[in-house]
C-alpha cells in the first residue's frame, strides 16, 4: 500500500533482465493503465519501455479506451510509439483515429517522425479535417515532409482550407517543402549534384559537428526491390562510414556491411553484398565522424539490384548542420 514502497518496487522491475517477462509486463500494465495514483502510473508506463516489446505496445494501445485521464492517455501514447520503433508513425495513425480529445490528437501530430512519410501523411490527411488547433499542428508538421505526395497534398489542402491562420501556415509549409535548407538530410536524395566532391557543398548532407562521433543517415526509396549494392557519394572528407544497413518493407533492419571505409579521397564508396531475399525500402548509413578530418558530407546514395536501381526520395539524419 505505501506509495514510496511501490515506487521502489517499480524501480526494481525496470531492469533489463526482466525484458519480455510476461508477469512483470502484466503487473506494469495493470498499474500503468488502471492505478489511480498518477505518480505510480507514470512510472509503470515508463518502465514498460525498458522491459516490453512491440506486442506490449499493442496491449497498451488496446487499453487506451479505458483511460479517462488525459495525462494517462498521453503517457500511454508515448510508450506505444517508443515500443513500436520504426513503426511509430503507423501506431500514431491508428491511435489518432480513435483519440477523442483534440489536445491528444494535436500532440500525436507533433510526435510524427519523418522516417515513415506514408504513415505520417495518413495521419495528416485525417488531421486536415479536424478542429482548427489540430489543423494548425498538422499544417506546421507537413512542412517537414518534402516527398512528392506530401507536396501534392499540401497544395490540395491549401486550395480548400478556409481558416486564415491554417492557410497561412500551409503556405509556409509549401515554401519549406520546395526550399530545402543547405546541408539538410534531404540534400542526400536524388542524383549527386555536388559540383566538386573535394569541396564543401550545400547540396550534400552534413552532420551538426565535424567530429561529433556516431551519426546516421536514413534514406527512403520510392519502390522497394531486392538489392545487392549500395553506392555512397562522399563529399569533402571521406572514410567515415562504419556500417551500412538495409530496411525491408516490414521495417526490419539488417547490417549488410560493417568495417572501415576504404575511401581515401572524396568520391564513391561502393558496398556490395549477397542479393537480398527481401525487398529493400530504406538504407541506413552509419558514420563515425571522428575517423576523418572535417565534415564527412554525403551527396547521394544509390540502391542497386539486378532488376532496378534508384536514388532516394526522402532522407532523415541524426543531426544536420545548422540545427
């Protein structure tokens, strides 16, 4: 019964050795979704992230309907998104349609990530017909998505929106979509366009710091296909790539290469690997920026297979110069 003792017990259960333990997860679910003490519930929900998995997230999601308090639902939504991992936007799309509170829907819009533009756009489409505060949030968020579908939707929405404030934000979003900032992650999409690979280029992605350590660039391709090669166009400083991963259509990430980048001078680093049995939708390039002098910029990443080859249409990064 003592709250202080229960908090200590919760702290004991938030241990990696209980990862996947059904009894521990059930106990945390019970406290997190039903206990009237807000402090206990918040702690239990937070602990679920440490011991749960995607199925745990689905269990929390199913419990949203019985949660009356706004704070509890919002805490639960964060847990679901964290446990969903790469499928966080898909989870938000499902929860958005069932959320009855405008404030809750607004927060879900702000939580959307750019790694899954398709699921994010699904939520933004629903938000475009919601209450004015939710539409405002969606209009602001839409500017972060620069793929062709997002740009088309922004123009369509702007054409039918009647609220002046929302219309103004949409106009700003459209401008952001068409004017990609220098060194932004989106600069790594499309074909290489750095005029001189040996020189700094605003048309390439650059991390926030020159030698900040671990950085990553996640690129998405319009069509998924089986692949056997990735070609990375390095600019200004080369040799920082330490791992290349592929992501299939289900969001499963696999390392296809790991080691020391042999690229001695700015140019193309080609990574070959056995033909994948799965269709590749995304490529994740991991760098250790301490390995080179100056900024390790990336201009483009080409995905190659026996039947197709493609340039990325969307990209996000761990950090971006100018953030």
